[in-house]
C-alpha cells in the first residue's frame, strides 16, 4: 500500500550509469574523432570504442555514428550530450563543495598563462600561515567554469567571459599584440596597426567559443569590415605551427617564450586597439574569509600602471562588461593549450 510522503518516494530508482563512460562520450562528442578523443583521455582508441559501446548498452541506444569523414552524433546522442555534460558538472560540483566544507582553511587560486599571481599568494600565505593556499594553472577559456565548478576559489584571468554569478574586479589593462613568425616582414617594427595586417589570414580554432574567437580575431574590425578569414584548425598547437610556418598571423596577449609563446613566434605591439582587461574573479556571494583576504592582497599587489585605468577597485557586473549576454560556457581547452587564444 502506498502512503503519502513515504521514504521510498524521496529517492529515485537506482541508476546504473558509470560517470567514467559518460565522460568518454562527452570527449568523443566534442572532438568528433575517436583518435583525438583517445589522445585527450590518455587511452587507446580500441579501449575508448569499447567504453562507448558499454555506455550505449547501458542506455539501450546508439549514441555515435562513424562515417568516412569522422564521427557524428545520432539523434539520441544529440539529446544525451547536454544532459551528460550537465551530469558531469553536477557531480564535480558535489565533490568540490563537499570537500570544501570539510576544509574551511583551504583556498585554490587559479590563473591563466602569462599572468603573475605570486606576490598576492605570498602575501596571503604570510598573513594566514595556518591556511593551505594552492594555485592552479587554467586553460585560457576555463576560468568561469573552474569557479562555478568549485575547482578554484578565485582566479586572475583575462576578459571577455560571461560574468553572471561572479564578482569581477578589473586589475589592469593589458595591450593586445600581433603574433607572427620570426621571419615575418613586420618583425622589427616598433608597432603595427590593423591596416598592416588587413589581408593576413587569421585561423579559427574549432573548440573556441565563437564570441571569444571574434574578440581575439577582432572580427569585425573597427570600421565594420570582417576580419580576414583563415584556416580552421583543431587545436591551439596546430594554430601556432601554422603561424610559425608563415601561413597566418594572430592577435593575442603579450606573452614571451618564458610564459608559453611558441619558440618559432614573436610578438609586435598592436597600435590603436583597445587593450584587454586582466581581472580578479570570484563566485558571487562567496563569504569565505580566505577568498576575501586573497582579493585584498591581489588588488594591492597585482595592480599595474594602466594606459586606460578603471576607477580603483571597480567591481564589474554582467551589465558593465562588454560581453554579449549569450556567451555561455564552452568546453575548456587543456592547460597546455593556453598560450594564444
């Protein structure tokens, strides 16, 4: 006999679904290629194929179709992909929040390549000697997800990204530069303008958020013209090799070889272009004492002289950042892909 409010009603039926298999599917779906997905997962292609078959058996549907041109999602796969990605995010958040509750004296500070956080981290460790302060290098497009998934508690990174659910404070402006091969005709110039590269192809990276991609390609240009098109590449390493071979150029942050720039590339200052902004981001409403302490040290220790300074300590909201509201999370690149967006 059923009774209202009985305990059994509070729990769903048992679900036999292996999250490791779900992760394998999501990676294959995003790469659209078993070989590249296997490499990303550090496994073999036959092993990955077996894991996908196991998941399909658990679900009772076919998720992927292999064709002569690669791998595509079946109709069921199209439905399952966003649900699977959400399932993995929820599981990750559950683990992170549970661990954080047991470790209130711990903080993880994220940062993206080429940005210095050491002075603020050292100041926090000195002020809070009993706290465990960790740092974590993030891929250039992973800052928002890392915060919301509780993989980091604060991050120093570059805009643009969607700022809803976050507290974001501008630290300083950072010029954008032209990335070219070492033997490019423009090498040696003190600076260049967009007119100097009006006909230079700029490649697209397949896994890049289209809006983020447009920002770093400066597409459209200030006069409304579209940026010159370029080849589509799978990974940032492929893009760097393409540029080093003299087949394209790129616009990026001012990295050097010590901070991850490809050895076959160099940079030239880009004139008359709005700078990007380096920011400190945390989760909105986070009341952690350590997060507040790190923010104080970061705003004191990491600020620089800026050509276009915001008001001191200016906090940004989603309405005060020039980021289209439709920008949403995308699959993060690997940290070793974090050199040039």
